[in-house]
């Protein structure tokens, strides 16, 4: 049975039992700030458990089923073994105030044994044993027994193993029952009975809910009788295209590369770009880790590109967003490799030097910070390299080095804006101020891209004119004429265009010319400003104004390439005055 047949069988099985098929949500959660990335199928359904939203109204049923794209950073260190991944697909069925434990367990058991034809001899299950707060799940034990599972195959376990949720700080949660095949956890059935408040107290939900999750890769491994998830049809073509010998170190390296290449492609397709914060940092960490393993394996520069292409080829039928974002994926991979390759070599040498000098086998916080700041080594990578050589990082030293740096940065900002008590920090503030200037330049170039992107998306409907612009080190503000509120789709489109131009790392040019020529060539000018006869024009993408993406009369300053901007994010769109919209955006 192919993995695609498994996906289809799962959806059909639950559809036949009254579930509405709901597409996967994005890996970047749209309405849930409690987590950076989507880690579970239930996330998009959170408001249906609490009763905030009505499933019958939105889905025509109290039950849904999905194949959800998920990402878990918590499993990054285990990736490379038999069954752990960072990105995976989760098969799940959900009920919001509809059926509860009995049906959920029966559905799951019949799917495993009858549809997937996995022998019950290979299975055992677990249930919640109870504690001072939540009682033993005797109801589930009874249902399993009725299905013919012997008592010794029903294991009772505590909170650690058999209680799930919430995602993030608060949300639905409850006891679970899990199905294991050949000792591998395949399916987690969560019985949502409680709402966990931010102070961690549990409050009974008004309606019971079901949230199940089964890793497609693990199920496929069992069904296809593969020794690991990497030998299933979800991975084999990728693994086989990476030359390696069948020895432990190489097998692990290749699996990590395959996982990270696949995960990165899916992240980029859902709008994540490498950066130093948030989801962008996770993507950067994955790519840089994969690049490092590629270097260890002596692979050619750009080895990740054909692998990313392979991922797109393999998955584009089920996930058309990969095909749509193919160019973005390949560009991101290429640029990140360009950025990191040189630094990896220099940073590794520096790290080797540090390691050679230390007899206590501990890397100091300051040294770890230096590697992080000078070479863009994600901290986890320093930790990993250190561990391979039997070293540890002084974690509290690293934390205080990091905090010291943050305080210096803050002091610099306060100084500029009239803060007090920063005299001793003057020198360091100066350094920071040069960073501020750079930040303003990044936002300024982003403003030019935004201006053009607004024209691209809205220009056909009404005349769009710049009505104002204001930049602080924290954000840009751009006012423009437009008669109505923008739709979320339009905002997303504009944001995506700007990010696409950033990913392409376009060069920024500056040239002097007569005002007349500049206007004739279509350079944008701000009508409120009086320009001299000779003007300066900034163009992005090409020095030839007729080919450039953006061109504006402007005195600068700007950065040299759009890639320096980082990730662009619109944070607000509002009315500024009649017929004028105001947008605020940040770069990360
Ligand atoms: N939310 C549970 C999990 O992620 C079941 O879907 O394991």
C-alpha cells in the first residue's frame, strides 16, 4: 500500500462515518500566537472545543478529519533514528461535543486492524492511570477489554505519557489512550475534557472533545514493513539520491539531511523565510544544520538544491503549494548556503581553536556568544559540535552573555531617544547606533519595495500615491491614497511580494540624473516634496530604470541588497484620513 493510498483510506474511512474532510492548515499558525509553528492537527480546531465556534455551522458536522502538516522542534535531536522527524504529516479525526471515548477507540482499532490489516498480536495500548487531580480512565479500559484486548496489553501510565495538551500556554487538554505497534507509538487518542488555564489549573470543558493524531510516516513504516521511516515511499527516493555508505554515521547524517531538506521546503512553501527570530530562526537552524552535515559528508556546494527539487517533485501532487513556491524554496536554500558556507568554515576553525585550548571541556558563555554573533552559528549547532567532541557549553554563562548584549542594545536605543543613566555604556552605544542606522536603512529599502508592491496589487483599481512615510528603528509607516480598507488577502499578497523580492536578494543601485529623465523613466516621486533639477534615483533589481523592480527619487540611505532586510511583516493597516490608508510594518 502506498502512503497516498493510506492518506486516502484514512480520509474516506472517517468521511464514511460522518466526518467532514478539512484541509491541512498552514505550518505558520494564522490565528494562534501561542505557538511558533503548527505542531498538531487539533490546533486549527481549538475554538471548536471551547464552544467559541460552532462546528456544525462551519463544517456541517460535529466531526472532522484531516491530514495535517506538523512541525516539532522538540524532536530535532532524535531525528535520524527509526521514527523521529521534525516535519511530519498527522492523520487525525476530531469530535466537538459529538462522539467520545467509546467510538473514538472503536474507530481507531478497526482502522488499524481491518483497514490497515495490522495484526492485533503486534499491538498494545496505554491509558491514563489517574492522579490526585484527574481520575483513572476506567471507561477506556472497559472499551479496550470489550474489543478483546487482554488486560496485560493495556498499560496504565501517568501524566508524562498519557495526558496531552495544551498547545502553548492554555487550551483544551485531557487524558489519552495510545496504540503501539511493534513497540512504536502509532496513534494518540486524546479525550479533551478540560481547559488548562495559564496558571495550569484545569477547568472542565462544557462539551467533551476528541482529538486524535497518527503519524503518517510511522503508520507507513508499519504497513510497508520498512525497518525505519526513511525506507518508506515518503523518504526512500530522497535517501537514495544522496550518496552514502551503509555505516552508522553516514546513515544518520543522510537521514538528518533528508528530514531537514523536506521540512525546509514545506516551511518556505507556507511563507517562512530564514531570519534570526521566531519561525524564521527555526528554518535557518534546519538549513544550517543540514549544510553542516553536507560538509561533513564532503558533498559539493549547493548539494541541497537537487534534494529540495526532489522534495517538490515527490510531494507536489498532494501539496501544490510546493510547486507554486518552487522558486522561493530553491532560492532560499541557495542563499542560505551562500551565506553560511564561508562562516561555517571560519567558525568551525575558531571553535576547534577554543576546544583545543580548554582542558576543562567547557566552552565559556562568552566564547559561545562570539561564535554565534560573528559566524551566525545557531547556538544549538555549537552545542552539537561541542557534544561530539565531549564538551559542554556553560549554559548560564551563555545566557548572561546574551542578556548583556541585549541590555547594551536597549541602552543604545534609550540613549538615542533621551533615556537616562547610560553614560558608562557610551562606547557600546555607539556601536549599537551604527546598527540602528543600518536598521533604518533596511526599513527604508523595505518601504520602496512596499510602495511598488502596493502598486502591483492595488494599482489597477485606483490611483495609488504616496502620502507620507516615517521610519524609526522599530518600524516603517507608509501612507498612501486608496479609497477602501484592504482585504486580508491583499495584505498577504503585498507582504508576500515584498518577501519574495527580499529572498531574491536584489541589488540596490543609486544614480544621479535630471529630474525630467527620472520622471520620464517612471521613477516614483513624492508630490509633497520639492526636488532640485538634478536628483538621486534609487532602483532595485537593475541599474537600468526600465528593467528595475522599483525606482524612486530618494536621498537614501539604503542597504546594498534586499536580502539584508530580513523578513518583512505588515503589522497594521488602518485609515489615516479620508481616502488615505496607513500601513505599519516591521522587519525581523
Ligand atoms: N494532539 C495530539 C497529538 O498531537 C493528538 O492529535 O499527539
